[in-house]
């Protein structure tokens, strides 16, 4: 089964989408920040540089 993908939407909402024949939104996470930089993928984590903070999204 393909792993879920993260996508940016509306500059402040991160969507987790299941990849398949049809897309399914698994989660929508709102961050109180703006983003213009590309995400960085390092050792299984995603780093997002916002205007106010640096975010790390990773599995537990």
C-alpha cells in the first residue's frame, strides 16, 4: 500500500492524502504560520520553514 503524501493547500493547511486510484484526504492540519519555502526531507522527517517557526513533521 502506498504511503500517505503531504500536500500544501491555502498556504496554512497541510493535507495528508492517500495515494491511489482516487485521492483520499486522511487529515487536514492547520498551522498558524505562512510558508513560501520548499519543504526539506531529512531522515524520514519533513521540515517546514514558516515565517514565524521551523516545524518538523515525523512519525513517532
